C-alpha cells in the first residue's frame, strides 16, 4: 500500500485543471447497458472507481476502449450476463447502479448487496422499493438482490423519503424503457443527475423535470447509443478551493463550473477567501487570517456532505469556533480522530462536531478511512507545521485523479512512498 508524505507550510501558486466528475461518470457508464451500440463518453476521470465499474461491466459482456486520454468508447451489443459479484461490489457501492439498467435491458439482475462502508450503513431500500413499484420482483438471498420482471417494467409513481442520489439514478434508468409513465417525487437534484438525464435524453428517453425534485419519465420502446461529456467534478473543485484556504496562496482552477457549487462560495468568502468566478474557471486567493463558519450538510443545492471533512480541516486553522452538522450520513466523522492527532481541538456530539480553531496544526502520521476523509488529511498536511504521512491512500485514488501531481504542480511538497 502507498502513503502520501507532505511537508506543510508552503503556499499554493499556479493553475490546476479539474477532472470530470466521478459521480457523473459512474451512472452514465452504467446507462450504456440500456441499449446495444457504441457509446462515446468524454472527460472521464482516471480513477480507481472508474476502473472498477468498467471491470464490472465487462462481466456483463460490455467491451470498451480508450478512444482518447479521457474518452471512452463503450460497446454494449452483447449484454448477456446479469450478475454483479460480491468481490467487485464490496469495493464500490456505486455498483448498485447496474441494477436498474440490467432489469430494463434483460428483465433480470443479480446484484450483491453493497454492504456498509466507513461513513454509514448505506442501505439500498429506496432503490429496491422503487424497482418493485415498477413491477420488479426482488428477493434477498445470501447477500444478493435477485431481481426479475415478467415482460417489461411498468411506469408508476415512486416517492423517496430522502432524495437519494443513486436511488434517483437507478429508478430513472429503469423507467426509460418501462411501459407508460413514471413520476419520481422528492428526487435528488445533484448536477450529476442532470448529466445522466442529458445522456438518457440523447439515447431517446423522454424525461421532464431536469434539475427539479419531480421527474416525469415516459417510457419508450427503444433507445440508441449516444455521446456525452461528463461535467466537471464539483467535489474535486471544492476540495482544491479549501486546500488553498488552508495552505494560503493564489490558484486558478480551470475546466470547472462554479455554478455547480451554489452553497460553497459564500461559506468560503466568509472564511476570508477571495474568489473570482468565470464561466469555467475560478481564481482563489487566501492571504489573510481565516475566520470560522458553521456548516450544515444538506441534499443539493445545500452544502455537500462530500465537502464536510475538507471544511472541517480548514476550520481547525481559524482562531474561532465552528459547529459542523452532518445531516446526510450517520458516521461521517472518521477524520476527526486523525485531525486530533495533528493537534486539532474537535468535540463530536452525535451528528454534530464542534471545532475550536487554534490557528495551526502539527504534522503527524495519520490514516485515511474513506475517500473524503483522506482529502481532509491531505489538506491538513498542506497547512501543518512539519511532515504529515497519510496512509491507506487507496481511498484517495478512488475519487481524485492525480491529486499529488496537481498539488505538486502548484508548489506543494507532496509525494507518494511505498508504505
Ligand atoms: C451519492 O451516494 C454519492 N455517491 C456520495 O458520494 C454522496 O456522498 C451521496 O450521494 C450524498 O450526496 C455517488 O453518487 C456514486 P444517497 P448515495 O442515496 O447515492 C440514505 C463520494 O464521496 N439512503 O443520496 O449512496 C443514505 O444512508 C460518495 O463520492 C437510505 O436510507 O447517497 C443516506 O443517509 C460518498 N436508503 C441518505 O439516504 C437508500 O436506499 C442519502 O444517501 C438510499 C439512501
């Protein structure tokens, strides 16, 4: 296993090109199961999770090739198998996204239950209830969801208690080939869902309500292969904005979309960062002292839970008090113990963390526990005095395309070593 070593205290200066969104690419790759032909997907990030879903897709009979550095050509002429095995699904929960398209294409799917992960139990009951509403029979046995439908799926009303991102995506992909109309209420509104809707629409699907919490799908008989560009990764963008806040400096982020982060900019300006947005770039400068802010994670367009850990690292560097409410996942404070090893003063009380900033952190050996927690430890290391070593960086490789290279290019002293 690798570790990342950081010599902190250096400001970041220069330009970082943002990659395509992991959580945009995963459902769009799954959607290529819906119809035969060759689909072209641009701006695909080079990540462990992308390699995992492509490996999973190959087991169904999909073939793919890199048509360019970040462009995939995916051929789904011969989709014959429909089993997503535990050994692949346990490494990436988003594998559950193949359930809807396999049912829509083949009328059958056998997908391992993903199991929990560091940040929570992560059940998929909303996915299963929604597919049952569309006429699928689902049985749980030996840790697998056995799903089948006699004939085709049939449109229906599906309501989500919580606006589930992949739940909305799964039901959308099942509904596009169902007979009749499906209405999804309390749908998630993350921009990655609009990216998927654009792909499905280009494939011939009939979907109304893009970017709203009420999606109406009129099933069609046939779809055709399509071409799409993955939207910029808003969480990678936010991660680097926070990194400049922590390390100080002046960085220009390119190939990004400021409109995808409506709730972050005010927060960061209130902490003392200077932000200048253009159509697909953001200039971020931090030269003065940091001020503490409070955070409440909420479904989009609220503050993203995927940026909570990164903001917590930033708040430890203020001289104030910050209250952070994690409202989406029940256990997303695994980074707290590691930040405390670096001298942070944080008290967790249920879904709330109270951060008392002391203006600095000290380098230490810390351990990554999940994808975004590992990003928060890298951010802390950039600001800390001395050397920080982050172990288990395979978590980071799941969701960040060359974070070490991108940070080194703007002056960070950061490198990988064999553990
Ligand atoms: C997606 O996960 C993202 N993953 C997560 O990003 C992100 O943190 C999350 O949405 C919230 O924004 C992908 O898009 C691949 P949810 P997802 O269903 O869809 C509960 C990252 O770092 N729930 O919106 O799994 C659930 O437990 C990852 O890139 C049920 O109870 O999240 C949670 O409390 C981490 N039953 C809440 O809903 C269900 O059937 C929201 O979860 C589904 C979800």
